[in-house]
């Protein structure tokens, strides 16, 4: 695409169309859609530069914004260079983008500046510092401009570039980069910090100037956090006085001009103070020795902040960060003395913890109107910024050194709250809610998502509290009364499931099943989640704690209520309910068979409905898992039932494949594999009709399709290789074409080998004869071009499987037909030195049987120049049996993780309950490979008496010989 006015005009028109609310214009059925057009020109040279030109020169603001978003998304999808894949942006465009983007970003309005700033940080993540060494200098020089619009643009970009230091693993590369950043950035940042503070004093009465300056201070404080996160840099240690004194004075600052009337939205002052609390907590936790002189004044300032800040939502982040600071300080032995006094503890409990545990009107509103967010915060631990969570962490921190006194103080509060509730439950229910939360905070010492509370406070009687205060709420006649207390009670069972005795859990199960009918989304979601957690608990011998027999009386009502819950408003795609359905199937096993016809109808209807617009990945995953479980459980009892599942599912599957529902296609292939594997002999014609379509290149372009498609093709080969050879022989080149594509990719070569191994194992030999040599040539080309450990391991398994299937002589002949003496080279350079790297029981067994065949059934090994390799090969085989696996990987090797490929790709999600049984191709032939070796050597020595023994006694090392004698003894054979 040329940088011409005509192209700019065309691009403007199409960008306008992408904004049209009418999908018929955005995505018309017949003409080239706006979105498809942009996709089609994305690979053209100059395309990103056209977008940047539009962004700079267009007269229409809406086009500027649209171009900036399109550009950012383009960079996100295409900037990273992925090994094995073409470079999606040409080098000249990359250079031009990096040369122009910073000045363009700094001169753009804020809305566009944010998009370009994000784009810079995406480019920086890949190219900075090696391929973009002047980025920092260019940014730092702009600090001198004095224009805070420009300065804030630089700070925002620096923040998005450096914030990854907060979660990167330590490495020399990271240290080098941080040092480079500190050398260039720390001093200018400190000078800017001081200058900005001074300007705040100068403009103390100018509201609009203060807004800009405080936006800068927030970004500076965030940058301070990122640059100090990994370790305490020498520069910041030397300048701690400057930073901490100013941070402290900002914490205590109160300027009426910066206060906001909004009760929900945090203002600049709150955001700055929140970040300073974070910075102080970081230093208190990680650099407590250096921070000690400043700590007392921060504790005082933050304490004052806590006791003077209101309950409004806008202060939530500030209050939670301030409490988190106290929590991080109180659990350090250094600072224990600050909290020892009983009055201090009482004061913290009374003035900080109890007020911040109250269930506020805002919480009630979220519970009722924004239940999804409420559940996410409460159940999934993303409540890191809530007051309640922070107060709970502070209780935990205080209990580390003061468990007795703190439990004593709170017991009094809990009792008085419960008494208040008892006086008038319908008015005072919030008192009971706070009491339950307090008990939970007090009792929880350690918690995991998987097991709930793993360590509890011995001073709290959890079972007594459960029987007296939790069960009565759950047993009450109506499930819709006091929904918050119901949710609290269910959550209590969930988190203390390991502390409450089993008999109490069994009493709770019918109560939880009953609450699946509650109108409140939070209540029926918690009920489903609690049941799912209880069903995963393990008792003795790793069996489930709650058995299918104990659940027998409740099967029908459990399944009925779970599926009914999916029809309640707001829960049609509730992932917790679907996960509970999956877990119930898994626990109940054959008890669900009588209900399968109704269940599978409801699941397929749900599948059809959500396939129109898949939006909940977890829900979808558990739905497919539930379908797989239905198939497995039913067909285990009645294998012929597979036909009725195909009847129920294939119509929906066909629609999903025809409509190209990308998110569901990998799942459909997995379920089809499971169904096909259930067939005993032939492939049904409905599957054969689909076979040619599975080889279409477009399907293999998507990373997420590869593992399930390979498995499906393997199922075809296992169940119907002869049908393919006779009725679809013209498709064999297509099958090998798929193998060729996969083998060329470092990320997917192992999948290519899975397919190739199935072809070798199952296809009639004559159907692949003409392709065999070409297969080996392709493998050798890949070995020459890029030899990775993963490829070598797969290659070793393949050649040994080939040897098992076609014989050792056939293997030797095919190698030597490609190049003279190649068989010897493969033995010497690959098999003997690398065989120790093979992992997996079945893989090792295949290699052992293959090598045994080479040693004992390949005449050239006994009477040509290959004979010198006989003993080293035997020694390598004994090493494979007896030595630990060699799992070293060369330093220069790195694998691309499929999940890590850029842009939106439907990643592959393995269905646990569609799992494939491990297949052992040599299982029927060989049970114990060591004994098989002994018997094969005995047979060889019978054919050539004296040869084997003389080779062994002169060349095999003593330790290997000892092992071999053990094998011969176990097999009750001897060598002649």
C-alpha cells in the first residue's frame, strides 16, 4: 500500500464503517466487510504508517481515535516475531514506527496519547533496550519541556513499560535492563518529583493546575514502586530522605480544591495517597532495615488517615491500602513492639477493623444488582482492594504475635453483635453478617483455593459456631429470606469444610441442594460452588470423602435443582452451576444413567443456545466436560448407547462446524474423538463423510485446533485405517501433508509425530509404501535445519516404532537407500548418545523393543562395519533401563508456549473427561522389555554360537554386564 491520498481516503471510509452500529454495514454478508478489509490489508507494507498518518492529519477526531485503537491492536497482534512464522511487519515499517511514535504520542490529545502509549509499551516489551536503545533518552529529554501534557505522556508510557518489573522473575537480563533504566531515569525522575512538589506549593490555589500536577505525582509514585520492586536500588537508598519526606508530607496534605463531591469515584488526592501507602508497605516489607528511621512517622500518618477517613466508596482503595500497610508492618518481628500494648490492640480493633468489616449500602447494592462482580471479589479473591479483605488481612497479621489478646477482644464484639441481631433480626441482620465475617477472619490462619482453610485458630470453636449460628439460617423454611446471611452461611461451610466434621457436612448437603432454588444469584451460585467443593474433598485412601452411596437419596433433586438453577434470571451461563453439574456426574457415576436422556437433551439445548455467541469460556468448558462424562458413564455400562449420543449431538456439532464457531471447534473434535473411540470395529459412514474436511489447511491454521484434530485423526486411523486405505486412498497425501506442516513447526512437531506414529502403526503397509522414503527425507531435513531436544525424543520413538512395525532390516535399508552408510550415522550420532533423553513408560518401552530388534534381528549389525556399534548400542539400551532420564536441555533452546503466541487465538483447552487412554503399541507383543532383550539375545546366540559372548566379554563395561546377567537370569536363559 502506497502512502498516497487515495489510500488514506479508502482507509478513512473503511474505518468509518467499522464504527457503524448496524452490523449489516460492519459485517455485511456478501460485500467485503469493513473488518475483513482491514484484516486483508494488515499484511501490506506501509499499512501501519498510513494509520499513523491518518492519526496525525485527519480533521475528524473520531477517525483519529479509531485509527489509534486500530493501530494499537495491530501492534498487539503483529509486533512480536514468532519463530517458525513469517515476520508480519516489514523491517522498514518497524524502523519508521519507532522513529515517529514517541513525538506523535506526545503531541496527541490525551485519549489518543493513551492508545499510543500502550502501543509503545507493547513494542518496548519486545524491542527495549536491545532493538530500541534511544527510547529512554528520547523520553527523558522531554522532561525538560516544562509542558505537563508532554511530561504526563512520558510518565504514562514509562509506567506501562516498567510495571512488568513488579512480576518478572529475577534474571541477569532483567537486572541489566533495570540498571540501564535506573542509570538513565532515576535522577531525572527524582528532579521532576522535587520540581512538581514545588509547583504544587506555588499553584496551591489553582485547581486546574493542581489536577495536572497531581496526575504527574500519581504516575511518579507508581514508577517509584516499579523501579524499587525487585531490589532496593543504590540511587533510591541514597535519596531516601528526599522521597520519604515528600511522600510523608503528601500523605498528610489536605487541599480542599482536590476534594470531589462524587461518593463513588476516587479523586486524585485519594489515588496518590493510596499509591504512597503501597510504596511505604513495599519498603516496610522488603527493606525494613533501611526504612526503619522513617517507619514510625508513616505508621502515625497512616493511622490518622484511617481514623479520619469516611465510609464512602471513593475512599475504599485508600483505606484498604492503608490497612494493608499496617498488616504488613504488624507481622514483622522488628515492629512487634509498636503493637504490644493492649490499648493499642483494642484501639486498632475498634477504630479500624470493626468499622471496615461492616456490610455497607454499596455492598448490598453490589450483592443485588452486580452479583457477578460481587462473587468474583468474594469467592475468587479478587477482592484485594476491598476494605473487608484488608481488615481480614490485618486480623491475620495481628494474630501472628497476639492471637490470644486479639481473639479475646473480638469474642466480645462477636457476642454483642449476635445479641443485637437476636433482638430484631429483620432490622439488625447486618450485625450478624459482620459477626460471621469476624469469626471467619479470626479463625483463618492459612487458606488455599483448592482446600479452603488449611490452618485454623485453635481458640475458635468452629463446629459450635456452625451448629448454633449457621445451620439455623440454612434450615429456615424460606430460601429467599435474608439472602446475605444465607450466602454467609454457605460460604462458611465452603471455607471451613476441612474443620467441620463429616456428619455436619452430610446434614448440610440437602440444605445446599435446596438453596439452588434461591432467587438471589449470589445464594444459588454459592450453593452450587459449595456442593462442587464438597464433592472434591478426599477422605482415606484418596477416595472422595462423600460417596455416591451417601448421595443416593438426593440424586434426583440434586440434578433437577442444578438444571433448574440454569433457568433462573442472571444464571443462564453460570459457570459455578455448570461446574457443579460436572462434579456431580463425576461423583455419582452410574447413579446418573436413568437421568441421562433428560440431561443430554438439556445440555445439547444449552450448547446450541450458547454457540450463537460464546462469551463465558469457563461455563463452556464445564459444559463440554459434562457432555463427555455423560458419554463415558453411559457407554461404560452400555457400549451400544454411543449411537444415541451421536444422534443427539451431531446436529448441533454440524451447525458449530458450519458456522465456524472458533471457540467450540476444538471441543467438538475432542468429543467426536471420544465417540469414535467408543466404536469397536468400523468407522460409521457419518464420520467418513467428514474425513476429507478435516484435512483442509484452513482448519490447521488455528493453533487451538491442532491437538484435538490430531487426536481425532488418530481415532480415525485406529478404528478404520483399512477403510481409509480402500475408500479414501486419495486422501493419504493430504494426511501426510498435515504431518509435513506440523513437523516444520517447533511448537507443533510432537503433534506431527503423534499422527505419523498412528499412520505407521495402523495403516496397511502397502498403502504407505510409496511415501515412506519421502517421510524420512523430510525428518532428516528438519534435523539438519533445527535440531531440538523435543524433536530428537519424538524422532527416536518414531524410528523405533517403525522398526517394531516393519523390522530392523527394513529400517537399515531405508536409511541406507537415502544415503550410503546413513544407518550407522543415525546409530552413532543420534540413537546411542540421545536415547537416555526419552521419557514416558510407553515411549521407553517402544525404544527398548526397537533397539532390541536392531541388535538381534538385523544381520548387517553382525557382519559389516556396523558391528563396531553393536556393543555401544547394547550399552545405551541397558542405560535406558537402569540410568535416570537425561532431562537436560541445551541453554540456547527455548520453546514457544502455544498460550504465548500473540494476537487472539482460541487456545486449546484439554477436556479432562475426554481424556484418551494411554495406548501401548507393543503391549501385546512384549510385556517386560528387559526379559525380551534377554530372550532375543539367547535366540541370536543360538544362531551364531560364541559370537555374542565374545563381544560381551571383551567390550561391555562391568556394570552393564552385571545388569545383563540379571536379565538373563530373570528370563531363565543363557548365552551360547
